[in-house]
């Protein structure tokens, strides 16, 4: 399982719509957080090891309505 964090810049006034759409439409999306700073949303996703991260981001995330830009981080290990 791959853990991926995607930071998203939204069109003005669209952050809540984008967040709702991601949670409702993509089963890989675990959580969406509204954040401060350069980006509007932080999305936590779980992808199967066989899923292609590049295709997921460019075809499933970046094509969602209201998204202007993304920045992707790959998680290596979770600590608890």
C-alpha cells in the first residue's frame, strides 16, 4: 500500500466543493484537510502497490473541477 499526500491549490471560492468532490468520488482518498499557507487542501490517499502514482495524480486528481495546482509527497513510513 502506498501512502500519498497531495497538496492542492483551488480556484478561488472552490476549496469546499473540491474537498467534497474528492471524498465522494475517489475511493483512494482517506482524508481531506483544509490548510493554511500556499495550498488550500491536504489530501491523504492510499494507493495499491500496483497503482501508478503519476497516472492517479494527473488523471484522477488534477482533472477534478476547481483544482488549479498540486504538489505530491510520498510517505515512506508511519510512526505511532
